[in-house]
C-alpha cells in the first residue's frame, strides 16, 4: 500500500533542503542566470548537507544511509523549487555515483565511491544525449567496440553538464544492440570537451558538447563489468528525478503567480477574483499535485524493485507537458509583467521548456 505521508526523517530532509533553497538558492538564482555562473559557496554548502554522499555505504567512506527513490524525489523537487540550474549542478555527481552504487562491480565501487564521500564537492557527470534528430536513448549512435582488453568509443554527445570540470564521466554507448555505460577518467586520450553550449534555459548550468574519437576505455571500466548495466532501470530513475524537478519548477511558478494575482489590483479588485484567472490558477494547482502523486507512485515502485517502466515513462511525459503549461500560464497571469526580467516567471518558463530534452541529466 502506498503511504502519502513522508516518514519523520523524510520530513526533516525536506525541511532542511527547502530552507537551503530559500536561504541560499533563491538569493542568487537571477544573478546566476544572468552571469552563467553559480557561486562555489552555494555548491559546497549543498554538498555538506550530504544529499548524495549519505547513500554511499560506510565501507566506501559514506554514511550508509538508504538509497531511496522517494527521498531522492523529495530532495529533487525542493532543489528545483529553489533553482533548476543549481539543482542539476548540486546533484550532478549522482549521475555517476548512483549507477555505480547500484550496478557497479565491487572493484568499481572500491575505486570510485570513496572520492564522493568527503566534505569537498567532486565533479562527475554522465553523457547520454546525442546531437541528432530522432535521438533515442535505447538506440544510440555512439558506439563501443570491444578491442582486446579495452573498448573503443566513437561518437558525439551534447547537454553534458559540467563536462569541462568533471573528474569522471559515465558515457553511454551502443554495444551489440544494447545501451551500456563506460566510466571514463578525465584526460583519457580521444575524449574531448568541445565547447560550452548556449541554452535557452538552465543558463547557469554549464553544459557541453563532447567528442569521442577512438577513445580507449579499459574493459574493467564497463559499468557492471561483464554483466553490464540495466540501462532501463537507470532511465527509470532518471525519468522520476526529472519529473520531480518539473514539479519543483512548476510549484515555484504557481506560488509566485498566485501571490501576484492576490496582490495585483485592477478595476478595484485583485485580479485573482476574476474567474478567468482563478480557474487558471486552480487548474495549475491540480496538475502540480497530480504530477507529484504520479512521481511518488513511480518512486515507490522503484524502491520496491517492481516493474516500474510504465509508471516512470508516463510520469515523465505528463510532467513535461505539465511544467510547460504551468510556467506559461504563470507568465500569462502576470500579463506584460510576466515577459520582463523584473519577475522570475520568464526564467521558469525558459527552464520548464527544456524538460522534454533533459534525458539522463538527473537521477534519484
């Protein structure tokens, strides 16, 4: 039976992350969007909350906490409510840590996980998306060819967060008809970070194009070793994470536009009293709550190791539409004010528009 009441520990985590988002992220998110940079102090403060390292077992230097998709979804929503660019930056190491934690060999866990258990933020990222029309994560153009005791990778990637600073990259490639992950260390020959992308949204998050030209990776760096990885499971966790972030962005937009409508007086009354505005806000609230419940159901099934593919895929598709609708209507509620940068709704609309293209950029 699904419980709709977070545990006492989860409630404490949500309160902690929400306070951080309000006190730290909300103070600088507009400045970050304009400059394209996120203060290191914000990232380090977030890292010391243990949002990623807590899940690492004690024998690898972590705190040995439970790795829960539900808890991860709660964290992702609150961080995205603060700011999506910073949320993705803060949780970026999880793109490597969580797949290794769940599917890595014992040697891979011993070698890589301890580095993410310390007090200092260590950059790691994953490369999945390819710059081509009709991109399908289950049918990649990037190839991995066995060659002796190594794999040779060739292909192009885009939307790779923090690639220029990453010590580790988990690159996904097609190998004999299936998608597999390969752990690549910084400086590996044949791996080239091309240039920082200029995006419509998430402007504070540095994303890059990546080029792989005969990039040779030791066979022991194939995620999961000879067994390989369950890429469907990885995608399910990514879809749930992104859906939770979509709820956070939508919630921020709804709350701001709702409060504006209550305070904005036109023709002698708040515009929230107008039926067209009131109905619009009501539908926004309904869609946000509905999506959140779908996220929780999919995350609950992930934690129970049930067949979760359908729920994860459905909620991702629903969340992509929901966040675009809510952020667009938030701009509408503010009228002409919604289009100018004096108000944050235009930023949330730009960020919300990108969710349909963010495959693999977050994970719980």
